[in-house]
């Protein structure tokens, strides 16, 4: 629609055209060329006081207040019809000319090759997609069932809960929460077979006892199979820590290895404790002159890893014998057992030095040191300083308190241990389990 002020002839003065007509052909030059501030017929912009002018700082009909001329310019942009970050009509980014050009530096009509992929676009189309949520999740048991307090498991809270018939439930004590968290860490998933080497170069520090109690903690809480192997080349005492069910030893297992195809076949050579820990005994016959070698241990582990999830190895006291190399090469984690005495600490520190000097630095870095109190009192030895020394060299340090049941040196029953000892074993099991490959 053409509008002409009264009293003016055709062709003189500013002409105002319909906006839809002016934008039919943005690239066409001539009478209908729309460009802010240009002269000619149908040009946008006129003198002050033109009709239909929106108040602002520039001339033109229906102008939105801004710093550029032309019909409906975007504030802060260039002149022309709806320019965006560049010249030319409907242009988006890139600074190139052309009708409907979109980024990428290309010109021409409707270049949309990279639309939505440029940075800083005014009108992006790559809106983030919201994750789909099923309506059934809103009516799950976790959403609908009220969560109740866990009943207390020990102490006066448990007594009060029992006396009131469960009416008064004060919840778990901090000790119960701590114990439950440790058990959850012990029960974390385990992929494959995990091999733990129990090591100490000094006798009488409780290495075999720690092997039995740690293995029993795992087997009593986890649902998988746990076995402890006596790899002492001399006469080991691991089989004495649980009730003996068979006289078979690791020698018999290796002799009959070609005929073993099922777990029940292996079970005939092991003894099992009430805590479900199985033990494979070492050779007890003093007439046997052949020592347990590296090849014997490797063959044993290759057989056991098909039927057990955790294999604990009770090593001997010598680092130079052949079986020790096989144990260290196959181990996923090292547990170093030390006593609270000066000579026990010095021997353990020397053991770490030897391992680091012979290519086992990575095994030492993720090892766990156990300070075992084999006597009721530590005497004048500062156990805090001793723990701080090994904390700098090992991944973690765990203290095991003195326990009268363990001092007997006989078969070990977890239910006869003191509560402090049970809690310390839970901490040891949780620290060891933190290294399980569960990914």
C-alpha cells in the first residue's frame, strides 16, 4: 500500500511502503532496495516529524528506539532489515553478505549448512534435550514406602527397643552406623579373583593369626568363596588355626590337578572354619626334602582362581626363597604385619626397602600395614610415631589390639574375639576391600 502525503506529487518526497512488500526481494537493487539511511524511492528513513514515526533517536516509520536506522532494527546491531551481527537481511553470524546467510563465511540465499553449530548465535536451534523420566518411577517403592529408622544393634538402645517391643526406636548409635558402613565397604562387588599377600620377615608378630582373622572376616560377611593358602616353604601353622577336616596338603592338590574340574573337587583338599574360610595346608611331613617353589605356587594360584574370589597367601619369613617371588608377582595387594616393638618395626621398614629396591614399588605404594599388639601393653614404644612412619610409605595403617583369645595360639573363632578386636578387623577388611577392582 502506497501512501502519499496530501499536496505532494508522485515521486517526490519520502514514500512509505508496506513492510511485507519491501522485503520480498532483499538482494534486488533499485527502487525497492531497503537499506537504512539510503535515499531513493521507498527508502527507509525520513525527516523528523514524518507520520507514524516512533519516538527515538533516528528517523523512519515505526522505528524501534535504538542506535541504527531502518525499519525495526535490532538494538545494538547494524543497519538494514533485521540484521543480526553483520550486514544483509536476516544474516546470522559470520559477517558475510547474502540473503538469509547463516555463519560459516558462505554467501548466497538460505545457506544453512552450519545453522545451530556456531558460537554466540542469537537464535540457536540446538536446545538441550531433557532426559526422559518414566511416570512409573514416581510410584516406586522408594517413593511410596515410608522410611523407618533402623533398629539399634547394640547397647542400651537395643535393650530399650527390646523391652518396649519395638515401640521406642531411637535408631542406631554412632558405633552401629560406623560398623554398618565398614561392612558395606567389605561387601562391595569384586570382579575376578583378588590375591592378597600377607608378609612379615620376623616371626612371632602374628602374621598367620592376622591371615586367619582377616580371611574369616571376609568369608563371614561376603557371599563369595575365600581361601587362605599356606605358602611357607617350611612347616607352616596356618592349618592349625581352624578345625582340621582333611590331611591333604598343597602337594596333593598339585599332584591331582589334571583331574580337578569342579569346585567340589578342590573342596576335598581344604578345611573349612565355622566362618566359611577355607585353608589349604602346606606340607607337614618333615621327611619331604623338596621345598615349595615358585612354580608350585603359580600352578596353585592358577588352579584356585577359577573357584575362589579372594585368595590370601600366608608367606614365609624369607624374601629370597623361590616361592616368595611367585607370591609377589601374583599379588594384587600386600598386607605387611608388624609388631609394636622396635625390632619388629625395623624389620618391617627393611622389608619395604627391599621391595622398593627389587621392582615392587607400586605394590608397596598401595600396601596396608598392620601394627599387631601381641602383648597387653606396648611398653615405652610410641605407637603413634610408629603408625605415622608407615603411613608415609603405605596406603593405610591399621592397629589390631591385644586379644586374649588370639594369644592362645589355637583355633580361632570370631565370636570369641573382643568387640574392639572385631571392630579393628572390620576396619582392616574395609581398607583392603577399597582396592577391589569392581569397575
